């Protein structure tokens, strides 16, 4: 997910004066400046990352990874049978981000851009993980014995709370890791909540078992490609004004 950079006036002026690359909200998917071929590399490695995480989870769950067995009985494969909850979404999100980072490093050797990709990796892993982990705690632990309607409301609240928690924690972690002393951070936008379809579907899996919810959940891996694309296409935002 994308987030907006926030700096006080002093920080803005200092960055403009020193022409320091900033870690902001720029639309990495549209404004990276990469060619179609470079974007295709990022997309390919991201998909591989998601697929690798699925394969690892399938293997751990004792499913066969042989194509002949998988496609011969696709209805009983891991992809068809599993309900995507916290563990699965966190694993796929991490695989997506790592794959996107690998692709971004392949197509871009620029030091500032690579740093931005690393920072975006941290943010995106948090943005994938915290909301669904919050849903898991709220719906499946705290309010496990409540009515379906109550748990549905609690699940949506868990998604919103998870996004907010992620923004706070990952900003602090990012600044600690990269030794940011100028107060750089990224605040939330309302659009930050628009990319959490996967969490809403996963929350439904916690609340009620049903064929419809299960079928809709099959597209969650496709949605989790997006964080990796954001990572791989992320570039540093240059401050072009000199004071």
C-alpha cells in the first residue's frame, strides 16, 4: 500500500537545501520511469515470490508439488482446499515483497532507488501483516464466541486498527533501521484502506464457513502480488528545488 510522506517545515527546507532523496507517497506503479520490459521483470519475480510461498506452505501441509498430481486432481489441491487466513496471507505477502525487491534490484542499480525499495519492503510487509494479524486476534481470539454480526463488525474494525498500527510501528522501524534523524515519516491516507480486500475476505473465513466465501478467497494470492509490485517499482523522490 502507498502512504504519504509527512515532514515539518524545517525538515522540508533542510531536504530541499541538501537535495536529499525523500521516501514519499509517489505512485510507484505509474511514475517509476521504468520501461515495460523492466516492469515485466519486477512482475515476474513478484509472482515467483508469491508462488514460492504457496509451494512452501503446500509442502508443509503435506500436499504434493508434482504438476501431474496437482493438475490431475485440482479440486483437492492446496490452492483449492486451503482457507487463506493470517498465516497464509503473511507468508504470501512476504514472498511478494521479497520477489518484488529482487526484481527491483535486477532492473535498477541506483543506490537511492534501492534504499527506497528496501524501505518500501518494510512498509509493505507491515501493511500486509498487521491488519490480518489484528483480525485474527480480534475475531478468532477475543470475540470468538460472539455472534456472526458482532464478529463481522469487529473484523472490519480489526482491519482499520491494523493499518493504523502498521503505519506507526513500521515508520519507527524504518527510521531506526535507516538512521533517519530528520523526522521523516509517512502518514496514512484514506486510500490506504482501499487495498485490503484480502483481509476482508480472510475475516469472512474466520466468521462463517461457506462455499461462496471460500471461492472468492481463491483470488487472494493475485491481490497479494500488488505489494511486491509497489516494492519493485519504488524509486527515490528527488527534491529538485534549491534554497
